[in-house]
């Protein structure tokens, strides 16, 4: 769900894309995004006019060209996607494959880079397909030791998990608006640190060309007709983040993840990733033996108006992906989910200790 | 301005991008868009998740590759942009340059194709930078005679001017949502006729890959997280078009263009393009001698809350671009504009017959 204040902003009367009021809002948004990414002075943070996938492609299209050596860390569906897009842009990609459901050990990155150098290391911070958090800070250090840039997918982490472009030395990152940032989808926050700006390549795409996008965002030279509605919504969501405080927001996501986990455990439901590798924002819940996961998802949607994600690839049928992020990272959403999942499990004759999930969650909230 | 019904749709609660209700809306939208483009059976009509420029790039990226021979008809800023994007995708582009403010004579296209064949002819139907309508039907016939595909920019014509993909034999076209279609910006309607689908090339872009987009829109295979908010708004705008009737909508745009022109002429203001080459949707008004156009635009915005476009390129300082399209193609908007422009011209000491513009427009409405 999106907060009422952001929905109200979305529906404000549309301004022309060159209106001074809209341009001022875009200027402010660049600052807000730089703060959100914790990006260093001199970074270029803005939002691509497309979904998170367009943000992925924008970072790749401006840093990768024919022959660029990429080490792609693949811990799930979105790591694979990042590798694929690098290949489309001509990179020589080496894949470091990690078992789905586990994080990448930085030591493996060090070894891979020792065997074979790379110009760029790509990694997904929060792997939406498995619920796993990769140790990006450590991986960034390893990449820099080897003289490579590090490009980070922050789709399911930005605004929900600590992410520190400056402190961790991340060169470029992209995200989306509809997850932890709390706006509708349709724009893709991206940030290029000065180190990445200095190593940009000639971009084949016109729509995603960093130089043209800088001309547009910074020097106000026409490039495309940005969606005023989506700018209002994103600006309002970013303002709400500033008001909450980024660290308080991270803490809220962690706290609510622990509340959810307590409830799930009391119901006998486990998570796929081990403790320490789990996302706070996307919880990969193991489907219990004997339960039909698709029926359960359908029942959640039709009976309780709750959508959870299915497992992808090798995890199809094995997990539910439960997003607890942005405005929906709240005790209310968790209690509703725990009640609903108990209901749909009972429908399938699966035995659950009555009310145990809710009780454990309430105790965890108070604790 | 956008109609209240579309703004209400925009602000509806956000559904997940795989929600059955949203998928049903997308299916309906494909049919609506095919009707709007008047595209033949077997066409693939959908909306790219980006602005009109992403629609431009999506058509080019799937039809143009290294060595493709393109004849690009350049009658203004957007014709030039289309040629540029073809070059980025590796085409060998021949430009047919036409004086800004005039339409392209199909005979010149015939001659150019006789001198040198082409795989694709590109043309802008409604050149937003000059207010000129190109004779796309005739140009399409010439292109087909020479065995070339024809790719049409319909950004400022779709929903406002007659555009007939099937009848005119147009192979591919793209547009935007915020002009004559009447929704906020952020999506790009595109249509590929079967003839274009059959001649697609390997696409380097992941975000704009036609095959992946077909998998997503037709076979519901995940590709990106479409903006439910923008889908609601576009779907509602397309429903309003169906209700109005496409031909009635074209007639409304023509009628209101004539009302505006009558008012402007009575005030001594002329249009740049000659009669017969004028758009109904974007009116390029010549700035009278001695008037500072930028000041006038600023006064229109700050005093009357009306935005008009500036001249681009060789037309900078020489014209105002007055959009009368979608919900804003209305007698009310025209009367407001005529009163406002009279006011801002007077502020600069420019002599205008008092009330003459408004009087002539009212007479034209009644006539």
C-alpha cells in the first residue's frame, strides 16, 4: 500500500514539464535522492522515467560497452537479469553463481577477481527472488581492491536497508519507487558517484543516455516529457522519508521483520535464508509440506485482498515472497497477514496452533 | 488539463502488477489501443512504460540495426530526433530536410527513394516543433512502392487527427499519453502491424525488447513492474475516447482549431504553416513584430496560469506553440487563451482590436 499523502500528491493537477514549479521540485528531488543513496558530493542522483528495470538498463548502458569485463554475482533471478543486460550491451560477463537462498561470500569474489580481473563487479543488494541480502559493503571493498567499479541493484533495499554509497564506496546504484521508497511504480532512482561518472562509456540508447539526462535534469535542456504526476508522488514519498529519518526508517523495517518472523515461527513457518542473510523487506517463507502454494496465494488475494509473490525459477512452488516494505512495513500489515495466512492454511487442512502467530507477533511488538 | 475522470482513475488504490484485475485491464487496453491506431488484425498494440521518447526508441530498437538503410524525413525538431535515434541504432540514415514550417511533399520522397533505396522511411505525422501535419497517407504509399517499411511518429496526432494504420498501410507508430489521448505522461502507446512484426531485428535493449514485451503483455511473463496508476489513467482516457467516438473526437479537434484560428486572425495573429498543412492540435502562432515572446509566455503563465511552448531551433523567438488537445480542445480553453493573449500583448503596448479575438471565436463556435 501507498500512504494517503503520496496518493494525494499523485493526483494533484498536472503541470507542464517545463513549469518552474515542477523544475524546482526536480532540483529538490536530486538532493533528496542523493541523501537517500548516501551518495558522495558530486554524484548525479536522479530518476529515470521508467520502472526499476529501466534504471538497471540506464546504469549498464552508460558503464558497459563492447568488451567491458564484468563479474556478475548471481544469487537469484535479478542477479541473472543484471548479467543478461550487461551481455546485451556487449560485456564479457563472468558469472559467479551462488545457490539460490544464500548470500555471496566476499571471499569467493576475491578469488574470482584474482583468477580473472574485471572492469565492473555487479551485485544485487537485496535479491527479491530469494529474500537474501548480499554483503555489499564487503564486496565493494573487494572490487575496489581489484580496481573494478561496483554496480549495485538496490531495488528492494533503498529506503529499507542500510545502503551507503559514499561510505561503502559504491560507484553506481539503481532502484525503483514502489518498494521501500513508498511511491507508485514508474520511476527509477539511480545514482552515479563521481567515480562512475568519470568512467562512463558512449551510450547507444537515447532515452537512457546519461549525458542527455544530465543536460535535462541539471541544465534543463529538453529531453523527454517527465510525468509530473509521478514526480509529485516520488517527491512526496522522499519528503516523508526525510521526515521519518533514514536511520529510523531502516530500524522500522528491521523491527517489523523481526515481528513477522516471530509470528511465522510460532506458526511453524520458516524462512528460506539463514539468519544474518535475510532481508527485512522481502521475506521468503517456506511453503509447508502438503500445502498447495498457488491455491494459498489465490485465497490470500480473493479472501483477504493480500498479494504475495510466488517463487521464481528453482524456487517455484517452494516459497512465498512476502513484502513488508515502505508504508506497509507496519504492525497492522503483519497482523493482518498472519491472520490471513493462518486462515488459508486451515482451508487446506494444514494444522496451525490457533492464534499462535498473532500472539507471538504481538509479544514481539511489545518486546 | 486532464479530465476529472482520468485524474480520479489515476488516484485509485494501487494493485500489484500481476493482479488479475490489472492484467484484465491491460488486455482491454491492447484492444483499445489497436482501435485507436486503427491497426490491422494481428497487430501488437501496447504501451511502453516510459514517455513518448521511449516509444520512439522502442520502435527503432526493434526495427533498425547496423546497416539498416533509413530515409528520415526531417521537417522539424522531432524528425531530427527520430533520425538521431536511428543513427544510434546503427542505421545508415539519409535525411530529407524540409524547411521548418512546411510539410514534406511526397514527390520529394519518391525522388529520394528512386536515387537511393531504403529499408525504412521515418516521418513525423504531427511535427510538434512547427505545427505542421505531414501527408502520411501519401508518404506511406510512396514508401511501400519502394518496398520500404514506414515508421510514423504520432505523438501529437494520435487521438486528435485522423491516423489509419491499416488503411494507410503504416507499419509501426508510436505516441505519448499526455497530448491528444488525454492522460498524464509516463506511458507510450505503440503499434506494430504484422508487416513490422515480421521484420523485427535483434534488439539490444532489454527494457524495450519487443519479444520480451510480447511475452509480458500477451503471455504474462514477468518483465517489469508496470505502473498500475498510469495504467488506470490511460485505460480511463481510452475508455473516454471510445465513448466519444474516434471520428467525433477528430472532428472536435478540427472544429476547435478553426475557432482558435478565427480568433487569432481577428487579432492580427497568423500561424506559421499555410492552410492545409496546419495541425489542429498544436498551433504555431507567429510572434508579432516588436513583441518579446519570452515575456509574453511568462506573463501567460504567471498571470493566467496558461503554459504555451516556445519556438525551438530556427524558430526560437519567432513562434508560440499553443496546444489545444485532448480535454483542452474546448471552446472554454480557447476563449481563456484568447483573452489572456490579448492581455499579455497589451502589457507590452502591442495594439490589438479590443475583444475582437473573443468575438470572432464566439461567432466561429456558433457558426
